[in-house]
C-alpha cells in the first residue's frame, strides 16, 4: 500500500492527523505532523491498541506554510 498526500500545514497541534485510517483506537494507522511525545512527525500502525503500535518517528517536523509531498 502506498499513501501519498500533498500537505500545506498552516498549523498543527499534538496528535492532529494528516490521515487516519481504521475502525477505532484498537485497529488503525495514522500520520501525525506533531506527536505529543516530541513534537515531530510520526507514522504508526496497530491492530492491538496504542501500546502495541509499530512506529516510525522522524527527527524533523513539517515546515508550516510550505507544501510537502512524497512521504511514503
């Protein structure tokens, strides 16, 4: 699966989502531009709740007011 998005981020708050697919908080995958733990980009996927997420945590942030694409 490939997910592609054009993002023009005017502002962000902790755990806001660029995309969030799933049925509930137990089975989902999401991309947040600002995780609550470090304020950086996080992709996570789980089928067994937040404590069992497989995560990709970036060391950088999205620049506000700039368009970003190609995160896959």
